[in-house]
């Protein structure tokens, strides 16, 4: 099965212009030219690019939650009377 540029863009939730930019950067495979005005991508190659993107995706470490409410003053910083 082959996908046109709009179908690839819809599958990846990006614009058709971004598909072209990703091909230029090497993030997506080059399309197959079927005629002077027709290009298509094999579905298997798009699926392989999706899998590669999932594997190479950086993980974001969990951040500790900020406590709710106003921050408390540090009791060590208060002057003695």
C-alpha cells in the first residue's frame, strides 16, 4: 500500500509542508515518483520511520511536584530577639 503526501501528513498529525521538510532532514524516507506530478510513500517505510522515531525519542525525567500554597519561611533565617 502507498500513501500520498496528505495521507502521510494526516497519519503523522503534521502539515504537508512539514512532511517535505522531514524528507529533506532525513527524518522520513524519500518518496517514490509515480509520474511527473505524483509521489507516494510505501506504508512499510512510513511505519519504520514511526518506529525509529519512537525508539529515538528522548525521555523527560519526572520533576517533583511543587507544594500547594504559599512557600513557608525558613525558621533558621529569622533573627533572634
